[in-house]
C-alpha cells in the first residue's frame, strides 16, 4: 500500500480574531497543522472551490481558522450534520450524519436516537482542530442542531427562516423581517437577525431550555400565521410549495421541526460570490443591506470591528422563558 504523503507541519496558536491566528501557507497541497497536542491533516488545499473567483479550499479553511473565536461558541455541544462538497461550491454535494471513519480520536461524538430506533453518532465541533477537520471534509457551510447534545428534544433557541417565494425580491424579505421583528418586540421577546448568505434572512430567539421541541415548533408556527394574517399581501406561512402565493415572503417556522438544521452564523455558503451568513443589526436591516455585501473576501474586517453581534445567543443570562407564552395559549 502506498503511504500517504504527510506534507509539512505548521505550529498554530489561536488567540484573538486575527488574520494570522492560524496561518495556512499557500502553495502546499497537503499540510499537517499542529494545534497544541493535536494534529490536523489538511488535503487538496490547491483545489479551486470557486474557480471563477480563484478561491481555493485553502482559502476556505483560512477563513474558518480566522473566524473561529466568534464561530465556535455557536457550535459547541451541538450535533453537526455534514453537507459535503468534495468538488467545491458548484459541484455535487451529499449529506452525511454519522461521523466518518477513520477520524482523529479527539473528535467528540453526539449520540442521538431517531424515531426508527437507530442511534446516529454525529461529530461535534468543539474547538479549532475539529473545525478544521470538518471543513477539510468539504463542508462549505456548517449545519448544527438547534438543541444541544445532552437533550436533543429541548432546544435553546427558536428561529424563523425568511425566504422569498417566486416573484418576490430581497427588499420584500427585509420588509417581512422588520414585521417579524416588530411582532416579537411587541411581546418583549429578544430576537437577532443574520443574512442567510443565500436569498433570505434568519431571525433567532434565544430561549431557556425547558419546552419540548414540538412546543417550540408550535409557538413559531402560531407567530408566523399571525403575521401572515396581518400582512397577507407580503407574508405567507404556507408550508406546501404548491399552495404558496407568488410574490410573498415565506416565514418558515417548520425549520424548528425535530432534526432540522439551518446554516450556522458565520458560515460561508456555496453561492457564486462565496457569501457569508452574517449577523446584522436591525438598524442595518431598516437602512437596507444586500446578501452580497458580506463575502468571504471582505467580512473579516467587519468582524474585527463589530465583534460577535450574536453573542446574546450564547449568553445564558439573556434567554427568554418561553413557558409563559405557552401557558397563555392554554
């Protein structure tokens, strides 16, 4: 059997958000990155993941290494569903739940029992080595569970995925996002927005763990239906594609269903401009933004300047107790 080529080794010491927290040299196609007592093998670094932009797999890995201090708290202790693009952003992809073999012994696993009775062992991104390992598998964006591993039935946030139906544009998405924001604010429910990196906006509400997933899903459904009733010419909550009216914005509550995932905050998306799912303020949404404003080649400067606008999502002191709203429904 032909031995694997190891390539050179780089010592890395991640600190604050910085372009040089881990420096992956250009020119090498295979590399061993040493992070304290762990070593990560990076492969096919010269492969073009966005040929028209000249962006390589190395560039993707470097982005995630740079943004890791902001990103990792949002992935901690959550099962990761791998969406792998071995041939880059425009190639075929496939989903993978089970952590592949072989894998480093320090990759943590999250065992979740499904309705079939099968127990799936998902990988968990806990630190920079595991982040680089999973991106090296061809995961352009990161899709983690919205419940933590120690209780997969009790999420600690709910979310709304706002997506334009055919005939609607991004300006309508922004208008719909403002309406959902106002509806949540009227209930004194904290909520935070990010671009999806694709065509829409995600709105997240951090909650204390307690309500079951089905209860969280039901609350999200009722709020989506309420704003649809108030603004039927702009918003739909219709889950069946064939019944969605043209020119509306879907407020998708069903992503709160058990086992569903959304692209994580700070994820690069497999889109033509290598756009990034980026936290934005409500002031920015009101003023007007575009998905294309936030790309792999320009977001680092923003993140250095503003820090993590989504820090409240990982601050246990700033969560909502959803139970009081569930009780009001009877």
